[in-house]
C-alpha cells in the first residue's frame, strides 16, 4: 500500500535537482474547455511537462479556459519520491491512480506544491490534469528520489522563458541582523538578486544565520505585461518603485511567489529584501515577459474568434462603502461580475477606486473609478487591510 505524505512546502532531502525525467513520454490531450470533457481538441506526445504560455495558450486553444491531461507509465525502483507541481491556475496529480496533489476548485495559482510517495518497485501510472482559467498560464511537474540526510535545497528551476531583466547592476546592502536594521555591515554591487548561501555566511565577518540583504536596481522595461517570480529560504519582500507587491516575510523552505503587472515603457526601481533564519539559505529572483503588447492593445478584443460578451448596460451606482481597492495589475472594468461581460474601462497598475459592492462569492468588486462604475476582479483588486467584507452589500 502506498504511503503518502502530502507537503505544501518543499522540504530538504532530495538526491538531486528536479529536472525533466529522461526517456519519459507523456500522452497529452488538449481540450478547448476547462473541464477536460467533450472530446479532446487534439492529442500529441510530450517529452516533459514544462510549459510557460504567458498570456497565451497552446496551439489552437483559447487563451483562457482550456485544460490538458498528461498521462504516462514509469518504472520506479523501490523508494520514496518527491513529486513537485507548479501551475497557474490549477493542477491535479495522481500517482498509481491515487491523488496526491489537487488544487482544482481551491485556487493556489503559482504555489509550489509537493508530495512524498513511497513506491514499491514496478511500473506506476502518473496522471496530471491541468486547468487554465484567466491570464497567465504555465505548468511544471517533475520528481526526484528522496535521500535522507541531504541538507541542500533542491528545487525545480523557476521558468526563465523570455527573461526581462538587463545586466544593470544591483546594489546589495548586507546586515548582520534579520530585520534590515541599520547600520548595514557592508555594501557591494552584484549581478542579480539571486544568491545561494547554503549554510555559509555572506562574508567572513557576517553570521551564517540571522542576517538580511536588500538589493536594488534600476531596470528599463518596455510596454507589456510581466511576472515576477521569487523563492527563498527564508523571508522575502519585493517592491516596484517603493510599492510592496510581494510580502512573504516569514520562515520558509523554498516556496515560489509571483506577481503579475502591466507597465508602460520606462525605468523602474526594483527592490528585493531577504532574510535568512537558520539552516540553508538562498534567494532566487526573476522577471519574465508574459505579453509585449502595449497597455491599450492588451484590452482590445480580437476582431474574430472572440467570446461573445454580454452588452454593457447602465449601472446604478450604490453609495460608497468607505472602502477602497488598489489595482495589483492593470484591471479591466466590466459591466457585470464576470469575464463574459463587456469591458467598459480599465484601471492602471496601483490605481485606487471606491468600493460600492461585491458579488455573493466575493470574487468581484463593484467600484467607482473616476466616475466609471463597473466590476473588477477581486483577484487583482486588493481591498484595504482589515476591511469588514460582510459589511459590503451584495450588488450583483
């Protein structure tokens, strides 16, 4: 009988880095709906599950609301194996017909999930179900054998397709405390905000644990949509022009965090803050291009093949609730609470709007942005801290 240990963090103890398994061929069934039903659109073989479609999709599928099923049979030696999956939006992993990772209907996009499975020697069936809902789409899956006693942080490689960062230097300030408390111990220029300290100190006069680092760089970005991807052991925070967009200042063992944003061409100050608690320490930071179209083109519906949208109708504006939301990305404003409603406007990155109401599932906000009343996704419209959601009326 299989012994399953489900982990939501990636612990240490893997024999080697998780990489594409040689000689494994996957049957891939591609569906033009998010439910894996109705007969696949097409089928083909894949040598690995390591895809990053950005804001697009596989060939002949819609950019959003598609799904894929990957299946294979692999011969394993007896032992314990760590299976890892990273996806946006949802993924379900089954080994020997037993589910070990499942985020269908639960959210958790962009979160690295793992499961340890003890397998007897023999041939075992693996099935990966993937669902894309909206915006960025990617999936990465692999495994490695677990070896007790290893303390190296072995993790899947963060996607590096279409890297956006330039060789501009990063000014790094090192602190001999975990809180970035002044004064700094030393400063120097570095090539990136990616470092592997393992169990060593950053410098001989620094502690091996309980230290912190702040990296800053001015990076030129073209028009388009980007995604930051960062993982660390332990805490990490990321800023764009001084605005905090990732805040994971806590003990960790290599979780991946992401932030998607759309900007106009210009120079942007990127800041990465990191602290190490105890044990192996590292931070890895990257920015990739999801879509290189200018902002005004990103929100233009295609001339053909577009999903039919419900027509815009006037919205009676309820009184303000006193709460505001800020755009964690460039946001479509729609005539109703759903992606099938017409786009009536847009909120730029970091813009604020007054909250007028919500839908019953707390997935959409009714807002007033500079006189434009409409609905925005709650996933990308962040409400102020400590807001009493229940006090906001359900208006749609």
